[in-house]
C-alpha cells in the first residue's frame, strides 16, 4: 500500500465556541485564575519601571514613584492586582496537593501521602513567614 497518495477529503474539525469555558463552573474558575496573571504582569512591569527610574536618577526616580502611587487609578489597579494575586495564591495552594505528591516516609514500600490539608496549612504558614521576613527587611533597610 502506498502512503504517498494524496487525499482530497477534508478532515472533520469540531467547531469550538469562543465562550466554551462558560459551560461549567470549574472552567469559569480556571479562566479567572489564569486571568489573574495579567495583574501579576502589571505589578512586575511597575517594579521594572521603578528600578529603571531609580537607576537613571535616584532623586527624580523617587519623586516619580511617589507621584505614580498617588494616582487614584494606580491605587485602584494595585488593589485589584492584590485581590487577584491572593485569589491565584489561594487556588494554587489548594491545587498543590493534587500536583505534588509528598510521601510520609522515604521507604520505597510506604506509599502513604501527607494529608492534603496539612500541605495547604504548611504553604500558608510558609507564606506568612516569608511576608514577615520581607516586611522586616524592608522596615530596617532605611
């Protein structure tokens, strides 16, 4: 049989609606979670802008940053970004036990997993510790 024969039949392509994700609440939550990355990008670009402003001229850069954060639109965008990143963190921490399998012991025969609730609590605890450490470092940098 020759596989080099050209076929003139069109393959069936199943049509997909643009709003396919609105059919189930799981997909809606998934798309909301993925949409939070836009606000994460905005915050990252702000940090990049601030670093460039400080490196180019420290005095005018600090003045620019102060004026930038005084803008009500910037405040609103940053509040929305904080809420969206917290939602992203919440959903990721709850998803983590399904993604990462952590065993109770290193014995090859022991297949008991660490409870999912314990993993989520440990992640939130680590997050709080990281926030405290970063806050203390920022408080004493002056």
